[in-house]
């Protein structure tokens, strides 16, 4: 039991260090001035409307809370890859959540709307907490 607790503690500490390192690098790249947008690709977001109450959803919420409430030069938005019937942008907590259409039953109109939504956000960088094959759809349409 003690060994498992120490491993978990080390993993949490390493994640915090990596997060701070990424934040430092992003500040160096973008500098101060106008707010630059970060697109955070994730399969869930911690809100009842999109039913993402897992660890990745909570982590995504914490990241957006950090960037969007500290007067940072960066602004984070969620690109939610959990599929809904049609693409849309929802204001959840303190960030915009861009929702992908269902890739398997989607029509060309939804794909065009989704592409326009992603491109209009003018993201400077796309980040992900982990990789999932569902992200390919969003990455393809945002480039």
C-alpha cells in the first residue's frame, strides 16, 4: 500500500513539473501582449452538459481555469472530440467548448461547419493530455 502511494505521489509531482515547464515554454514562445489561443484536444470536459466527469475531464477544466482566470497572455479553449449530433460551441465554466459532430454519421454540411468553427478560433497551438484516435478527425479539420 505504501509503495503504491509513493508511486502515485511521484506521478502527480512529475505531471505538475511537466505542466509548469510547458507553461514556461509557451510564455517564452508567445510572450506578453494579446491573448494567444491554445486548443486543448480532449475526449471529455468536466461539466454535466457534456458528461465528462473523469480524470481527463477534470484535468482539462483545471488547465482552462488556470489560463483563463489569471490574466495570462494565453487563453485555453477545449476541442471536445466526444461526438454529438452536430458541431457547436458552448460556453461551459469559463471557456468555450467546441464540440465535434459524429464522424460516422456526419454529413458534409456538419464537416464544413466544424472546419469553419475550428479555423475561426485561430489557435496558435494544439495540446492534448493523452492521445486518442478520435483526435485525428479534429486535427485534420483544424489544419
